C-alpha cells in the first residue's frame, strides 16, 4: 500500500474532498442566510 504522494490519484482524491467540503460549507451558509 503506497503512502500519500505516490501518484496523481491521491492528489485528485484530496482535491475532490476539498471541493466537496467547500461546496457543502457554501450551501449551508446560503441556507442559513435565507
């Protein structure tokens, strides 16, 4: 089992996770504002 940083797959997964978290935060903020 390779550790993080062993290929673009881990990087892509991390980017997708960050994007999902950011999107969720923005959605929750918009819902709270309304």
